C-alpha cells in the first residue's frame, strides 16, 4: 500500500482527511479506514452492540465496522431460516438454522476481517471488520473520509471488500500535529 501524508504540527488534535484509491488511482468508495491511536488497543465500552440483519436473502450491511469487544446480533427478517457462519481465523462461529433473533449475540473480541456466509444461501456474503480504535469509518463516493485525530504517532489502516480474500487491513504509520492532515492510501483493488 502506498501512503503519502502531508503533515504539520504540535500538540492537540487535527482534522484528518483520508483519500483511498484503487490500484489504478481511482477513488474507492466504501473502503474501511481506521486510525489506531498511538498503537494502543482501545476496546468498545461494555455492552456496545451492532446488528447484521438478514433481509431478502442478503446481509445488511454488507460490511459492518465495529470496535473490538462489540456484541453483534444477527436478526433474521426473512420468512426462510438462515445458518450464519464464519470460518475466518479471527472469529469462527455458527448460528445454526434459525428464524427471528438468535438467543445470544456474537462477541467480536479480536481485530481483523471476518467473512460471513449462510450455509443455506451461498450468495449471502458479508464482512465484519473489527478494529482496535474508536476512530473509524467508511469512505464516501469520492473515496474520502474525514476524522478528528489527536496529535501523535498513530497507525492508519485501510481495507476494502474487493481486496483479494485473506488480505487484512493494510497499515502505515501516521504522524499528526495540530494542523489539518491529508493522507492518500492506495489499496490493491483492481477495477
């Protein structure tokens, strides 16, 4: 991954604008971007929850970004039963054939990219991206994301669902001062 940063600054916090592009330099919408603050792991507050809904034989959202320690529910709003699973090394689980809401949410307690599937409906695929920071988001249609980031030495991570299977978040160092910062990231995604 190529990362170029225009930096300035000293102490407090700064506006960070990240532009993410594909291998040919075209803006990449829907990329996950996370800034790990000073290399420290920051888990979600106890009881933090999110959902991946099954509706019309699809997972919604197709990409969910959560902080480490988040509980994720998998409600089934279809009239057919689903069998949600992940064989990803970061989080392996399965919720066997069910309708409605499973009894317990799934705890995502390790950072990384988890691919979800349905054992009954092979076309159903989604991803849960677990990050060790509260500073994360997804790029807009122009491939950009804006965040407020504290001053210091951090790690900027990025990922996109069109990256080759098995690739984790791509990481580079990021230095932030008090002036606005612009970072450009190029991911190994072919248009």
